[in-house]
C-alpha cells in the first residue's frame, strides 16, 4: 500500500524456541508520527530490527514505501533511516568522520556529504566536539550523532528505537524539534518507547505491543478513548497496583 510508509505483515521471530514476536501486522501511514509502545521484553526492538533489515524474520514481510526490505533491500534502505537501540556504529571515529564514512557507504557525493554533515553537526550541537571520538561521547551525544547518521541521506521514513532513552532534557527537546520539522516536511517517523508522556506529546498514532503481539492500535485518540494513555497501557498490558497492605513496613 503506497499510502503506508511502512507495512509489517505476519512478522515472527523466535530465539531458542521462545517467541519474541508472534505475528505482528502494522501499517504506518505516510506523514504520521507513530509510537510503538510496550513494556521491557515486549518485542519492540526485535520488531523494529526486522523492519529495518537488521534481523531476518522467521516468517512475514516488511515493505518500505512499497519496496520489500528483504527482496529489494537497496531500494528500501535508500528511503529508510534507522537509529537502532544501543546505537551500533563505528565509534572510533570523530562525528564528522563517522558521517563521512556513512555517506561513503551510501555512495553519496562527497561534497553533498560534507555540506550536510556540517549542517547536521551544527543543528544538533555537536560541532564543538571537534576531534573527540564518538566512543567518548555522552549518551545524549551518541543519540544525536546516531540521528545525524540516520538523516544524512534524507530518507522518507525514520525508524527510531528508544531515541530519548538516557538523553538529557535539552538534547531531548532538540531531537523532538527536529523530528517535528521532519514530519511537517512530509517525512514519517516510527519510534519505540515505554514512556507515555513522550508518546502522548509527539505521536499521532500508537500501537501497544505486549508478549510479541499488537494489543491495541490506531490513532492516539482512538487508542486513548478519552482516557490517559498510561491507563490504557496498563489495562492492555496488565499489571499490578500496590495496595495499602503491601510494603506496610516502609
């Protein structure tokens, strides 16, 4: 479907006989800001890793703007920018060197890479890092250089796994602003999180994943149905609420 930036159909992944993702179907509309919610261990990272071609599914299919990620990976990945969890990157380079290397891998014109890299480093507040190696960056800086790598080739879809985890408030506000501008310009974002406030503030659509399956999906208002997203999440995922009798010794 060309009105969908990302289509997941029947994604399944098992590890040592245990099902991490058990048949996920998802349509991410073009121009949407999509939040993939779930508790730790729900299968969010596994799902997004399969979506961007980092992890081959046991079954199912993924399409990015009509291009199958596994049968037509070059075309799909031209349109796709990814920020994996625990950012996997060549971190024994400076920020500018890393961006130059990413541009080289993508076959981009060096002059275009230089111009875009300088602009990205400036906008993301990384210019002052100079020759500092990425391995020595703070957690927030690593997230920002990872986002710069994902944006360098001007993709039409961004897939971000926990982009705000371990990020300070100033860096988080900057990343939010950049992502808002990206979507306003016609791009599409899908991000994973377990922080309700982030998703409610940013997202137009939400899917709740638990036990490797989608439990709720739709626009933010459709999923909330007049309630707080946190309340919906807890009711869908299941959880305990401490009673007064518990931990009375505290």
